[in-house]
C-alpha cells in the first residue's frame, strides 16, 4: 500500500464524529470538509542537449503527474520552467510542495534572487521539497550551500561525482515510510554520489545506497529540515526507461507524499 498522509487523520475524524453522536453532539462539519488539499507544483525543464531517452524532464513529469492524478487531497500543477521563469515566485508562493526535475536545478534555483527568496519562503511555511537527478546539480560551487539548505543534498561543484553502472540499490532505512514495499533494486542508471550536505547539525537520512569502489554511497535521502518541513531526493532517473520500473515510481510517489505530510 502506498503511504497516504490522510489515512490516519481521516480515521481520527471518523472516531471523533462517532463519539459525538453517542454524546448527542452534532459535529459542525463533515469529515471530508476538514481535509485541506495540498497544492503540488511539478517543475520540469526544457531539453538540455542530452541524447534522446535521457534527461527527459517533461516526459518524466508527465509520469509524476499521472501518479498523483487520482490521489485524494492533492491539487496538481505542472510547469516547464525556463531560465527566466518570471512568474515563478508567484507560483511558489501559491503552492505547498514542489518537485524539481530540470537541468542544473541547483544553479537555476539561485540564478534569480527573487526565485531563491520564494523557495526560502516556501521552506519557512514548512513546504515539501523533492528533487530528482540533474535537478540537484550545479557545475559551479557557488549555489551548493543555498540549494542544500532547502533540498538536503547537492550534486555540485567541479569535484562532483557521477557514474553510469549496473548496480544494486540497497535500502538502509527500512522502517521509513518512503521505503514501504521497496526492497533491493538491481538497475542500470547514472547516479550522482558523494553529494554535498547542508551546514546543519541534523543531516539528511540515507534511504538507498549503492556501492562504488567498495564504499557505500547515498543516492536517495529524506530530511526533516530544521525549519520543520521535509525534503526528499533521488539522484537516479538519468534514463527515461527507468520510470517503467514500479519500484522507481513507488519510491518517487511515496517520497513526495512524505514531504507533504505533517511531521
């Protein structure tokens, strides 16, 4: 079963309403009226010159949109954000969570001061942050700190590391809800690793790791941010065909849902 942040809340409402009936109290509203929809903004990028079937941001976000299309309590909006993205700050101010899947996303977040400020306002509102593959990237080091403070880990700087390989993804936080129903995954993908962490006392929690040169490397994480919000990231999904793997779709959906649930 996919993780649903509304289930437990809904059950408490049912128990409360039933109890009120026994006491002769009429509830002031229906249970379904008490659930406030979460607004989820999917931010895709235009093609970035990679070969076809790699870095397919728009096609990938179409799949993410389909994952949530019938999910109760979520209002979806998908945008293809260009470099200027003039309406971006307003869109960010009107959402509760974001999924970022575009070229050199870490650099892009900081490329405009108003855009970065809007991301930070979303964090202050305990918004949910999800980032996929090159969305966590920057070729230069300057944007690393700002991005990591929002999304948890960053693939950035001239010393960034990545590798295409056939490998096994190993769950390392098996009790975490994002990994419900997910076991070891053997996959051919490009993974970013040796990701740069935020300058905080509480580090992101590794969820999935791969072995590179005999060392475990984190490629998916969950982070309970110091501001009270949540962030999730996955450095795979270089190849578009990997979206066909049910484990990948489950991982992304449960990761996003975790970021928008109440800590």
